[in-house]
C-alpha cells in the first residue's frame, strides 16, 4: 500500500460541539463533514439526551461511518464530534474519539485537537498511582487528571486538569447537561464559536459554520474555558495570560482556504504569501502552475505579482484515498501519477514556475519535477510558499523526524539538485509574515526556526509523542 500524501505534514483532527439544538447530532455530523480535511482515519459523535451519553465511533470517512439510522439514534440537544488523523502505526478503534468514560462525577465525553508535550511524563505518573489506560491517546491523560482532580463542579475539575498539561489543545467536553470548550493559553490550534438560532456551536474552522448555516460569533480566546448549559454561556480565563503562539502552518497548508482562521481568511493570506514569494524569488518564465489543491491560492498570488500567466498545468484526481494498491508491474512514479496528471498542451516548450505550499522530504517534489519535464516543460522552477522545514513539530502535527526532513540537512542548492529542478526558491522567514502588514508576530514557527514556545520534555521526538495522539500500537 502507498500513501500519495506521504510527503506532506498532516493535521491531526477537527472538533465540534453543539448545545441547545433539537438535531445536535445532525449538526455535528455536517460540521465534521466540513472538517474532513483535518482527519480521515476515524470519526465519532457523542450526544446527550439529558440522562445519558450516546456514542458512535468508527474508522474511515465521516460519510462511511454515519448513516441516517445512526444519526437518529444519537438523540439529544447537545453533542460533540471529532475527526482524527492517525500519525503513526496502525489505526485502531480504541483511539477514535470522542472518548467516553464514567467516573465519580458521572458520564463524560471529550474530543481533542492538538498534542500535549508532557503527556508521557503525566501518563507515567498517573499509572504509578493506579490509573489504567484504555487507549494510547494523550486525550485520555486529560480524562484521568479530571478524575483525580478536586472541585465542586466539572469545570473546576477541567481547569485543575488543564493547569497540569503543557502543549496544544482545543478541547470540547460533554456531560449529561453541559458543554465545556477550552483552548490552550498559547492558542496553537483554531477554535471558533457560532450560533444556530438559540443554539451554540464550537468548531475548529469557520467553514463548518458555513455548512450548518451558523452565524460566526468569535474565536475562543487563547486560555479561555467556556461552559454552556441551561443557564446560558459562561466564560472563564483561569490561566495566567501569555503571548499567543498560533500555528502558522494553519495558514500555509492545514486549514481550508474558505475558512477564517486567527482573524484572517486563509485564501487571502495564501494569495499574499504567493505575492511575497514572487517578490523574493522572481524568475523569467512563461507559465505559473500550482501543485493542487493547497498551492492554488499562492500560485494565483505569484502570477498576479510576477505578471506570468497562471495555468493549471497539473490536474488533481480528487477521488483518491490515502492508500491504494499499486499494480504488480509497478508504473514509474505511480504514487504521484494516480493523484496528479500533467497537461502537455500547457507545459510543452514552456518555462514553468510550479508553486507548492511546503517541501518536507522532497521525494514528491522530485517526482512532480520529473512529471513536468516528461510533459514537455523546457525549464522547471520550484517555488515553495514557506521557509525550509528544518525541525519537527511537537504540537499536534504529523511530522517526520529531523533526519527525514531534507531541509534540516541539505542546503537549498543541494535540495534543488535532489529534486531535479532548474531552480528552487523558498519564502523567507520575514516574508512568511508579509500578510501581517508589519503587525506583531504571534505565531509558532518552530518547524521553520527551531524556536519552540514551550519546553519540550527530554527525549520526546514527535514519533514518541504521537504514540499518545495517534493510532500507534496494535489493540
């Protein structure tokens, strides 16, 4: 089996919470549909009917997991949902979310987007005091911390638990009568609030609000904890304020271009990044073409700024799963060809600028360059709409190890020779923030700079961390 997206970073999941709607589970289902790009390995919904929580989880895509009979069974006026991307090893149902438990405070469900950088040490401490874990998810660490916490209310226990964790989290909790929404103080991952008439909705991206015809209200603020129940919505800021460090890769690749993330429309940011890329890495050429789909807005910006015509020289097959069976007699570059096809009518005899969002291992870029040359391109100039990726992510992104990142060990000239391009140009670190118009930079860019906003526990390389937020081991 082969993954056509093996040379990409991957977001780990999307979350949704609904409170006060007679079809809460149906809204959660539709929101997860809109957030499918954030995770394709598993999905789940938990609803509350007032006296009990009802759960359904499965492996695969949202449309394959949920059928009308299942949605009808998920009765109640409150629900939470989760899409998940497995980052390492085998996908197993025990790691699918939302997780549901019974503890002394009653039934509780939780869904999480992010990664806790001290999950390993917290888990070891909890196991030493008798906690028994059912999954390999760092989300379960939060549940055990809640169970051990003291406090008269669930939100008190949640705050106590979150005060012990370090890293990235956008969380939704569901009890029989309350929805709790929480975002880490640094605000790594996006989370927004909306309304559907009198109902409240919390989702990872605004594109989900659009699908369910919800009105955007605002972002959940970094460090904010929100409780929604019969008494309405209450907001708390229980943690000391710190300077936010939002993930800049949400703009580069993860979020849907039609979403508004961290206060800006993703499409407009990517187009401006493409414009800046053209200013910094101009080359004489005949055609600008994107690597679809994430490279499209940046390529449009590059073409606008450079005056070089924009053309779709690569066409994407949108009906390809993450894995598929290769033919017995392997076709050269089959993995890329099954997803992308070059257009000789556009490329033949042309000097081509091909724009992509990032370059991770370099193997996919190498195959794309070869494909363009085979389609008749006279020159191929690779342009990357982000700086070189030189370091892993510790905050909830599926990242190769440092040894696998070509930018960590090779110069731009060496990478250019490796992928076979006539030239290679990256966006500069300062250019990455051109869309801010000189404003303050409140972003995490550790994968580009090795400057991380939190301490990282010793020995916690991403592959080890993702054992706790991925389907990492066999059941």
